[in-house]
């Protein structure tokens, strides 16, 4: 179950994907995953022994990493703009 409401998701899709219905855009997928990663990271700071959530976090980070690699190969300037906008890969 996601912590993001439908309204928050459409805002992310509109901001990063260009339109509310553009849910498959690489940028919007990466932005949504980043929101989930930040939320899960905060959860794990309080619940250090929640190992199943930690495993899910690692899977999510790996999936985002693969999407970022794909984006860096196909759209380098968009990739650089996205990581700066999201504040990842400093």
C-alpha cells in the first residue's frame, strides 16, 4: 500500500511527466520512487528491526537505479536536470 494519495501522484506525474495521465514516463516513475524511498527511509529510522521493509527498500532503490541508468543513456540532459531537481546522486 502506498503512502501517496491519488492527488499527490497526479501532482508528481504532472510535474515530472508533463501530464497527469503520463504515468509511464521515466521521469515520473523515478520521481514517484524517490518519494517512496524517502518515506520508507524515515520509517526505518524509527523501526530499525523492520527487515522486510528494508529488503523492499533495497529492491526499490535497485529499480530506481536501473531507470536512472536507462535515462542517462537515452536522455542525458533530462537525466541531469532530473537528478538536480530531485536532489539525488550528489
